[in-house]
């Protein structure tokens, strides 16, 4: 056979082989594609998942960390894949602190995948690394920790098991704090081993957010310490304190009791997640006289030294008596504030009329949202004049038939302290994300009264602390302006005021000639014979103010002849 014939036969054979291969490939890849794909999927698994980013940090105004993350591990197992192995049983029992019998029973059950532990410490799972090819899954996760806990727990909030903010800043700023996950694709073989891993570098990820609060951890500690001490003294059901910078609206501290410790996880009582100074509504009592007086002065309806007939302590309006704690015949308007006369304030409101009193209550921020960036804020309770009864005008003038929050009250008092401008309360200083910083500023809502009117109210509030019902709020060497309040609690079941349940308040600011801090102190249902704001709340104001003076190094401003008062 000559060489040409041999070459031709070889070429024919090669072409025939390639043709057979092509036909077979066509048959396998096209005609039998579905069947072979199903067979292949028995031996590998494609898993697409989001890589949970590290949650952003929360810090106070000075950079003290209030919330951050720690790496932990969640341990899972597929019993049907793992089987019963003595070494695996021993390792799981030692690492997770579970009885060997429980582990052995689970492995022999043939059940599907399940988590055995969430947020285990890295050191606890070291002994499980060698079993990852035996159906064990070790998933690194981020565990939220609160280094200053229980400090400001309700304001900071807490994170659930699945990295979701539940309350406080954790909830309000979830969009920033949660971050953006990165996508990851894994291929695992039939034994659960990862044989291919691909991270989508083009997918956006973010885990470097930082939320700076206006809170000062030092002042927050002072506020929490002093209300706890006050609660021991008066055995009240609860207490709240707000410290605000009146010139800027910044909330420097906000404390309440009862509270919870966010380092111990989500509390069983979900009500503890509420930020009580933001969510709880109460009647302001005589502290509201500040705003009635400011409206009357602004409208030129009263004069500071004008005399009011206080009727010897009892005055009837609409068939219902109004009583003063101490009976008086005639008092100047200054003395009406000094001695906290309900009758004098009711007669002031009669001159104002319903529409003017309502206007100033609204302008001082009552009956509306403050704009604070925290969850659960209500409007409070302030009915429109067309829904007032024949006694509403007089009662509202001294703080009944109106419901306010501690934040609303603090902002209204700060409006007097800063010269007459109502500002939004500010709780967040700035948010930093990937080098981009967004700063938050407290907005000036409106001018409520003139600087002259604010100065007149200031002078009367200073006298109230020096000589009147607020004397126990005084601070040596510093002029303090403020007002006490004692309000009976309204019982919605009986539709009457409870005879033995009170809210005791004091709201004020200092130094009165150059206000640095507004402080509002509220005690709910104090026990004992003395339940007045002057006895319950005013001393706590003084204690907080003195501690804040030392902490912030605020220089005294009173002249030497008044320094001992």
C-alpha cells in the first residue's frame, strides 16, 4: 500500500474520530444537558450570600465609643452529612458546653442543617476548625458590644440577633450603621467542602460608618447617678433628666429610670426600649406658668409690679375651685411667679383669652413634634380652643389639661434661656461614612418672645430660686433661674385626678446671666408626705448642676455679696 493511500486512510480515521466526538458532545451538552446537569448538582452546591458588614460605631461628642463590634462565630451543622463520630461529639461538647448525649442524639437524627450556637467567642471554636469537612459550618459574624453599658442604653438602643437595630440610635440611624453587604458566591462539593470562592469586587460594600452623638458621656454619667440617688431618697416610681445646651439645642445628657442594660441583650419587657424623656407624656404643673407669663408679658397684658387679688387662697371658675398652696390676698405679678400662685396665673390667662394662650403654648413647641431624631416621639396633648371647656383656660394656665414630654419642656425652657428662640433638640452631631462627613445642626424653629420679655421672665425665675419655691435648686456662687412644678396624675379610668399620685418637676438653667445648661428633672409618683417639686426634684437639679460645674469647669458669675446665697 503506497504512502498516499495510507495517509488518506489516516486522515479519514482522524476525521471520523472527531466527527464521533462532536456527535457525542452534541448529544451530551445539548440533548442530554438537563439530565447531566441534574446529576452534577447532586455532587456540588452553589451558594450565593451577602457578607454581613461590620456595624458602624456610635460615639459621644468627645469620641468615647458607646457601641462597636467584636468578631464572633456562629456554629452550624448538617447532621445527615456529618454522621456520628466520637471525636466530633467530643469537640462540639467541649466547644459549645453542650452535653455529649445531646450532641450524639442530634448527629444520629439525620436532620437538616441547624445552628448550634450564635456569637461564640473565637477561642471557643478553635477545636472545630479540623471538622469543617465533616458538615460543620463556622460563620464569622459581628457581635455588638457596648463598652460604657449601661450608660445611655435607651438612647443608644440595641441590635437584634440578625444585626438589626432595635430602638434608639441603633434604630434611627440603621441605614448608616448597618452598612452595605458584599456579595459572595461559593461552590461546595457533596461533602460540604468549599471548592470555589468568588467575592464580587464590583458590588458596593460599606462598614466604616461612625455616628457621633451630642451626648457627653461625663454628663450622662452624672445625670444617671443623681437620679438614682434621688430615687433612693424619695422612692419614686420613675425619674427622667435632660441636660441641654440652650444656645444650640444640643442634648448633652438624657437619663431615665427604670432602664435596661443593652450589654445583656434585648430586654424581655419591650417597654424598656422606649426613651422615656422622648415618649412619656405628663402634665407640666406649675412649670407651665413660665410660658403663660411669657405670653402675657409679650402681649403687654400685665406689668411686672401690677397687683393681683389672689382671693385669700380660693377662687372659683366655672363652678370649680382653684386653690393656692399658700393663701395670699394681693401679690404683684413677680410674686405670683415667686409663690407659684395658681389664682394669679388663672387671672392672667383670663386677660389673654383662649386664642392667645393657645398660640403661645404652640409657639413654645407644645402639642407638636420637636424634631429630635429618636423613635417614638408623640405630639403631646394640647387641644384646640374650640374643644376647651369652661375651665380649660384657667387650668391650662398653670399646667393642667395639657400633656408634654420632657424634651418639649426642656426646649421651651431653653427658649427663655437663650433670649426667646425655640430650637429643635439635637441628638446627633455628625455621621462619617467612608470619609464623607454629614454634620447636623439644630434649626431655629421660631422666635417665640422678644429678648426683653425673655429677660423679664429670667429675672422672675432667678427670684423664684433665690427666695421662692425653687430655693433648694440654688447653687452657691451661680445665679440659677428655674421653676418648680407638682402635678396630680390624671387617671383615665376614673376620668379624675388621682389623689395620691403626683409628678414632681423642676426645670431651669444656669448661670442665669449667661446660660450654659438647661436641666429638667422629673420624678413620677414619689412616695412619702413630701411630694412637691421643691422637695423632690429641685435638690437633684442642684446636685447635677454642681457636678456639671466641676466637670465642665464653669466659672462662677455671682458678685461676692451674693456668693453665699
